[in-house]
């Protein structure tokens, strides 16, 4: 074989090895699972289990309207802002507890002007609850699409967007008061 023939053969073998290496690398990359993305939105109160909630207080800011719920053995007792007994619908309380323990946010809002989110002065509503520790949720305006509500956890400067439908369930006792038991 001549020198030029040998050189051509080596070049062909080199290119073939490069092509095989490229194809093997490409197959390895395609075999890797895609990067993991969160399958669900983050929780507003991570780690809170609904069985841990023993007390809730829902207040309309700027008014005297407030409902306090306290868990007693086998039941929930409710009082209004004056300490008078309020009728309790156990199914409604269960839904409220489920909302608190599973509430998720879909967006963290940027900005320091809380008034643009309806949260200056503590918001329109405040929900306080105890579940091994005390938690506070300030509730502000709806977004422009009326689908999410702006909320703030305690003194945390972050403003979160949560589903408005869940806020309606959570605030139902102060929005639609029930007559006191007879």
C-alpha cells in the first residue's frame, strides 16, 4: 500500500471513530431522565398537618367582626368578638382546616409597596392559627383576573398569590355568619 493510501485509510478510521464517539455520547444524553420539575406548587405553611390545628381566629381588619374556633374533645367551639357562642358547622370547619394545611402559592410577588396588594395595615382579613406553633396569614386584594388572592405570612415581606376559591372557604365564617346556637 502506498503512503497516500495509508494516510487516507487512517483519516477514514479517525473520522469513523469520531462519529461513533459522537453517537455514543448522544445516546447517553438522551437516555438520561429529564431534569426534575416540581410536580406541585410550594406550600404556604409547609409541615402543618391538619390534625395539629387546635385553634383558629379569623378577623375582618378594621371592623369588630372576629370568630375564634377552639378544638375541644370531639368538637369545635366558636365564639365571636364579644365572647358569645357561635354555631359551628363541622363540615365547614373541616374544609377550613384542610385549606390551611394544604394551601399552596403559585407566585411570589416583588415589591415593597404592600398597598398595591391590599396588605398595608395588615390586609383586609387576618387568620391566626395554632398547630404546635402560632401562625398568621394576612389576606389582601384579588389579582386582576379575580382568580388569586395576595397573602402574606406573618411578618414575612414576601407577598404570595394563592387561589381565591380557597380564601373564600377559609373566610366563610366571617363572610357569612351563622346565628348563635339556641
